[in-house]
C-alpha cells in the first residue's frame, strides 16, 4: 500500500527516538501505555498527514479570547505566536516522504472489530467517563487511555499466517476518507520498520498543493517569525 509521512530528518520514516518520550512513554492515541514499543503514524495521502501534524495550531475562539486577556509585556523575549499562524521555520525542520507499507492491519472502526472491542473494553470506557464504546469513542480518541489500551491488546494479535499484525488502520478525525495507519515497532526492526519500503523523502515545500490545502482547511497562515 502506498503511504506518506511528514516527520523529521533524516528521512521521516525512522522511529521517534525514546529521548522524546514523556516519562518513558509516547502520548499518541495508539501508542503503548507501557512504553515498551514505538509506533509510526503514516497516511494514505500527503494531505491526511499535513492535516494531522498541523492540527495543533488551528485557531480557537476560546484560546484567542484567553490570549486577548493577557497583558503584553514589551520586554518579553519570547512572544507567543497567535493561534492560526505558523512560522515558516516549521517547514525547514521537517521532511516529507512516500513509501510502501505491507502487513495485516486491524481496523478498530469496522463493525466486527467494534463488536469485539465493545465486549472487551466497554467497562474500561465507562470507567473513563464515556457512555459506551462505539466508533465515536474510538475515532475521537479521548481519553487516550482507552485507545492506548486497545492498541496494547491489538499489538498481541497475529495475522492468518501467525505473524504479528503490522498495526492499526483508522480514519482521521479531520474528515471521512482520510485513511491513516499506525505501524508497530517489532523485535528486529532497525531505524525503520521492516514493513516499510522508503521510496522518496525530501523537504517540506511551501508550494506543495497538499500543504496549501491543509493550511486552507485548518484556516492557517504563514508568518516570518
């Protein structure tokens, strides 16, 4: 399957170094809550990747109102960038790449999967404050303790040939049809997953049409700061 990723040098396809984990664990929705193995998030299109990695800076009326109440200090050496504005340096520190991924992927949002997961994890979901375990709870990924627990269980499954599953396939919360995958780190993997064949990597460029579209959909603008 063709896949894309927006990440960090050297190629964007490497596992994130453990030094960037928080208290020995990563915080993505399908990451290992025990901090034993790592994940790699990739998309079926470059647009889906950009929508994911730029979501953190989307403008928010509530946040903007809160920032407006803060008294500016002209002596502040580290001024806060307003929501919805992305410094151009964001591009220079990242790499975009394309590749091919192989293996079996569990689809938590499929009807059969939901039925299985509901039987196993509904009590856990209720304890976390959710009313039920359904596709909405899985896709929203809040609280992440739920999706991480599900991922920890999925990580133990095998494909029909007895090989460990490659990861999870799921839809982005930013729109229907935006397919994403989570690849699991397995024993014997090097810097890049054995389930990945890297085909291309290069700089993130401002004229990339998928980046332009993601900026438009998230209502973002570039700034020179």
